[in-house]
């Protein structure tokens, strides 16, 4: 079946934006923004509380699985929810997703051991997989292509705001109430959002859709392929019993990644022949669609490297606590929020997006280059300026590419197209972090000897410290922990050793931003591929609808 024929048979008979009143649309928008804020806030809040959680539940060996379980279940369900929302409507799928998220949150708060917490975090992730892609798709239902930019920009702002507020909320609740309220805090926000979605939001599904037509084999293969791929990428950042990072050739890393990719190759073969594929491959025939998906992947690679490793720089090279390090990257997040909202407003005002996205790649590349000069002694104001520039480069990608993708796909595929964008962004983050872990480990090992020697340490001491390798990366920022890790005869040299380790850590983090530069250059190439098209306004859509109705109306009978 050709693409054109399929679109004609399955397209929703809609002229564009939903006919809701302005007041009702804003009520839905408020509920959607609340839901997105709840989902994105949860990730940063839980991260701050995790050390206390694993201590209370005696589960330090399962620490990483609290995050991994959520990541796996939320990532694999993103395209599935997107497809289901196209078939059965946004409203029921969003209600299911938010409902699962709230049940998972409540259950996490009641967890009595780490096993229960991991299972309930996976349940929470099953709900979170619906929140982001469907929320973005709802904008396509409510507003015309030209109007969408400013509202998509708000979603980027919500994402950035959650990173600023999250560490404070998580730390305050953990210290003053209980870590369990890190999960319970989702309940009042989610219930309020559910009420508005239930009573105000419309539900438009495809006419004649049947659950029997869905691609269940594709769903199974997709899950079987993505799960080992993500676990392999996550394991790349873990250490073995000797304290060394797992190598790419390790079965728990390269073996799982290879196995996942092989299953995904079978998945692609199945999707070409599926009647209702969860990832419609014919959409990739569109130059704009493919370029946008690849660009979002690359922007995520550049963004997550900065968001994850800059707090590590502040902890290891500057001696900040985990909560303090989260606050220190506020200029990056302010730039992200400003870039997202500003580009969204600009796209809506001028009705074009290509050159805005092209321009956004420039500060990403420039910011990445400036960050390669990072040292342990870089001035605070200088570093804040560099992070602001970097954030201004990342922000527009959160809004602009969503507008670009939604502009080139038919209305009946808005959900799956938007969900694929979310999926590629999450996979890009996972790939970027796996590559960054490898680069960081190698750079630290290579930089450490010179950094220690420059501090006046004897060659025998340098050799002894270098032998400890990665074991030193976790203690570079604290004199107490470093003193405990050192042999007694080396403790008098603690100030020089600590300064040398901090220099090496800072240099290793700086080297990571070459990944950001490469990703930014490739993303720039993708944005140049986009067509420079004009977005349609609400009046344009209504005019086209009237023209189409007149053309399809039967001709009046001739009078004799």
C-alpha cells in the first residue's frame, strides 16, 4: 500500500486545531503543563533523595537499578503510547499514563525494600512513557502549525524549571519530612491534572480503529530490542569488582548492545510489512522528518553530557555537595529555558523554523568549545557565561524540532511522530552518556600523571596513585574521603595530591565537550537539510478546509 493511499484511508477528518473554546484550551494546556512538570520533576527529585533511600532500605548494591528500571519502562513505552494515542485518542491514553504514574508513585512511597522500590519505579515509568509524547501531540490537536511554536517552547521551559526546582524540593523533603514524600508529592498535582483532562479535554480517535489491527509482534520485538540496548548503554557507566569501568567488549555492555541491535533489525523488517506499525517507517521518506529525528538525537548527546558531568565537576573539583552542584548549573538551565521559550515565540511570530534551528546550533558549538577550556580554577562568572551560551544552543531544539515534525506528518500520525522524537531524544542521551563515560575515564587516566607531577609530587608517589586509577574519581572533591583512600605514608602530601586530582578531573570533564562540538556540527548539518517552509496559521487551515469542502460538495442539478 502506498503512503498516499494509506493516508487517505486513515486520516482523521479534521481541518486542524480542535474547536474548543479559548478558555477550555487554556484549561487543557494548564493540565498538560502540570502533568509534564510532575513527570520531569520526579526525575530530579528522586535523584537527590536516592542516597538516603538506599541507606534506609539497605540496598546500595541495587542503587543504579532504581534509575534504570524507570528509564527502561519509560523509554520502551514512548512509541507505543504515541501509536495508541493516534488510534484510540489522546485523552484515554493520557489518563492511563497519568494514572499508572500516580499508582507507581504511591506504591514507591510505601516500599519496604529495594526490590519493591525497583518494581514500583518500573510501574511509574510505564506511566511516564505516556506523559511527554502525548503532551506534545496535544499541542498539534489544539493549535495550528504556526501557533504551536510558542506553546512547545513552554514545555521546554517546564523541563528546565524542573531541573532547577527538583534538587531543592528533593533535598528539603528528604531532610525535613521523609524521602517517601518525594513520591507522595506527585499525588495532588497528578489528581488535579486528571480532573481537568477528564472533564475538559476532547478525545479524537481514528474512525473504525480496531485493537486487532495493532502491531503486537512489532511491540514485542521493539521491547526485546530496546531493553538490552539500554541496559548495555547503562552498564557502560558502571564499574566492575576491581573498580574499573566496563569495557565496550564486555558481555554486559557490548554483548547486550549487539543483541539488542540484532533484534531491532528484525523489528525494522517486521515494521515494513505491518498494517499498523508502531513506528511507521514510511515517515522517514520525508527529508524534514528524518533530519529532525537525527538532529534531536544529536542535540541530546550534547545536552546530557553537560547536564550530567558539570555537577560532577563541581563535586569533584570544587568540593560541593550533590545538592549544591545541582544548583551551580543554573545558568545552563536559564539559557535552556530562554532558548526554548524565545525560539518558540519567534517561530510563531515569523511562521518559519529552519533558520532559527540553524542559528541555535551555533551557540551549542561555541559553548562546547568554550567549555573545553575548563580548569579547576576557572572563574565562577566565566563558567556561568559559558553555560548560559551552551543552554541557549540546546533550548530551541526542545521546541523547534517538534514543530518541524508535526508540520510534515498527517494529523492521524501526529502522536507516533511526536513520540518518535521523544524516543530519539532519550536514546541520544543514553548513547551520549555511555560515550562520555568512556572518554572521561580515558582522559582522567591520561591526565592524572602530569597533573600530579606538576604539583611537585615524586615519581614514585605519582606511580602509586596512578595505579589506583578510577578509584580516585569519586574522592577528588573531599579531603576526608581522599585521606581515607590514601596509604598512611602519603597523607602528609594530601594537599598536593588533592589539587592534582582536581586538575585531572577538570581536564577530563573539559575534554568531554569535544563530544558536544562534534554532535553540534552534525546537528547543524541536519538542520541545513530542512526545507524552509512557511507554517500555516489557524486562518489558513480554516480556509483550506472550506475550499476542500466546496470541492467535495456535489454539483447542483441542472434545471431544464
